[in-house]
C-alpha cells in the first residue's frame, strides 16, 4: 500500500527526515512511535503531501504521489486523515461534516450520503448526535465524528496523526476503541501515537523513530519485550518509570 524510498525532508537547516525507507503492506496496521521531535508527524504528513519532501520517492497504492500529472484532490480523497485537532467544519452538524465530501467529491446523492453517514456515526457510537454542532460535542465525540467523516470516503488507507493527544484522559479510551474496531476489519492504518497500550494490542508492526530516522522495526512483542536498538530501549524505560527518573 505504501512504499517510501530514501525520503529526506528539511525545515531550513533542520533535517527532519533522514533517508527514510519503509513499506506498509495492504491491510497492515503500523504504529509509529518515538520521542517528541523525532519526525513521526512529519513522516505521516508526507504520505498525502501535506508536507513536501526535498528528495526521495513515495508511492501510495501504486501511485507516485509526486508525479507531475497527479490530481492532488482525487489522490487525497482516497486517503483518510485524522488530525490532532479534529478539524471539523464548525458551521456544519456532525451529519453534514460526514456528507459534504462524498456528495461533492464522489457525486453521491444527498439521500445516499446521509444514509451512509448515519451508519458511520452509529458505528462510532454517535448516531444520536447527528444534528449536533461541533461546539456542543466533547473532544472525544468530535474526534469520533472526524473518524466517521474520513471513513465516509471509503478510503483504502487511514492515517492518524496523534489522534488522542488533544483529548482529556477520560476521552482517550472512546477514540481508541473505535480505532481498535477498525483495525479488526483489515483496513490499512498508519498511526502516530503515544498510546503504548494501543500499540501493543492493535499494531501488526511498530516503527520507532528518533532524529528523523527509523531506528527499529518490530512486532509489538519484540519491541516491548526485546527492543534491539539502545535508543528504543531507553525510550521504553523512560515511559515506564517517568516519576523515578524525574526525581
């Protein structure tokens, strides 16, 4: 589904991605983790060209995403992206947020789009909030609407950029539960997250990044119990004993 070859990305003099080469198989759930500033969010945002790259190649579903003749809107409509900050349209109801793109980009009728959106809102546990405005929803509810909106385009690939980082702790679980259910349906998912319990339970594979490089690729069992790279081992030790280390 995804092929990344020797990708480099700079912000001025800062080398954010350093010769990154990786692939993600169709139906695979990959979690990208690492310390803040390691390049995780930058990497995932290059996959739908929200971030440009300076060198290298990226292919998604067989398509060179930097080809000169690419229809960028059509390309992005085939990738679901869930952001940290929800990014719902504040002037539209939850239902309208989920019907806008299918109607305008896929040409669905209002009736079909609404039926599909209601089914997806029910899937994320929010069928009763279809007519609610985003400002009346909790953070966890807004993020679940954002997931339903992304799924409404029936994308073959879903990208999550720290989808729970802006949520209060009690709201994190409701979003992760929806993502767990999605992972059981053989959907290709790439998730940048600090939720290590989710990574352990749901991921087929974990990528550990630091300083713009992928330092370790492992199954959850190997990553959490037998990390091969010293930087990954230190990362896991730090998150397991944060208070002791702070003292």
